C-alpha cells in the first residue's frame, strides 16, 4: 500500500503547501548532494587513470639490466653466463674498477677482518672482469694473451695488460708499472700485481713481484701434484690480504673454484 501525502485544504499535498523558501532550500540541498557525488566519481576515475598511466610510464622507463657476456664458469663462477639481449658480447663494459687499495693499506691494517673482506670482494670482481676480457680477446684473436712473453718479472699479467691494451680495453682494473720495466701490470686491491698464466705456460715458473718481495710462482694444481686448475684455459690470482703469494693457496684470491 503506497502512502501519499495527506491532503490539505484546497486539495493540495503537504509538500505543495510548504513555503516557497523551504522548497527552494530542499532543492538546493539535493542539487549539492548530487553534484558532490558526481565530482567524487570523476575524481576517482581521474586518479585511477593517472595511476595506471604512471605505472605504465615507470615500466616503460625501467632500464634493462646490463649483464656481462659468457665466460668460462671455472674462471668467473659469479659472472652471469649470458649477455644482455640485443647486444653483442664484445660491447660489454665492465663496472669501473675499485680504487687501488694501496689506499686500504697493504700492511697489518689490511689484515683487519672488515678491511680484508672488502679487499677480497674487490679482487673477486676484478678477476671476474679480467676473465671476461681475456675471453673476448680470445674470441677476436683466436687465443688468450700469452704469458710466455719475454717480459721478465710479472710477465704474465704484463702480457695480459698489453693484449687488452691492443684492443683499447685497459680500464678493467687499476694498473701501474710496479717493477720499473716500463710495462704496466693490473694491480689487486692491495696494490700488488695479479698473476696470469695460460695453459701452455703452466709448467714454467715466472717471477712475481719486484725487489726484495720478488718470488718464483707456478700455475696451481689440485691437491698438490694433481691436475692443473682450469686445465684448458688460464689462471689469474691475487696474493690476497697477507701479500704472500701461495700459488693460489692460503688467502690468495683465485679465478678458479675448488674442484674444477
């Protein structure tokens, strides 16, 4: 049953009997409510559209990750084994090298755990980058830079530096001439030359260091007289925080992993 407004004198409804000022006020209130609802709906729609647009814009601007190209897993186990989509392998630019940590100290301070750990991580990254560059060199020239070059002390790492310099790629790690022979060597985070030796030169020793610190080193073997580490490629290592070259043992930082 539908309720209707009670009639008043003259047959008019109660609403019709309201004064004109009251009817006007009611109509204005209704109009305000309707307008507020419409504005709120439009605002929500604009917000939703902006959010979708912003999300799409951020996605469109998101840079692609730059990953280095393939390298021998034995040499650079922490380097992703694929290159970035759409880029030639030899266009890879390694990250800027860390500052020579002769700045970190090569004496007792370098053996503090936090300093040593930082240097070891920098050395691992630099060795991985050097391995990638050696692979790129081999792809272009048909072989790795030879560590048998007649360069005297530090001949292996000097040969690697000279080989990469011939391709204009000397920026992989800090370098300097530490033995005074006019040829730069790549330096580890403690300011000492790395050791670099290729497979065909594994059986020969080479002089590492200079002056009173010079010592003869050979390529590393597994378990003493076991097979050569990285038997088909090359070896790179740092003497590590203590500065004593253990031929890939001790705290040396190496390009190979145990068991390869």
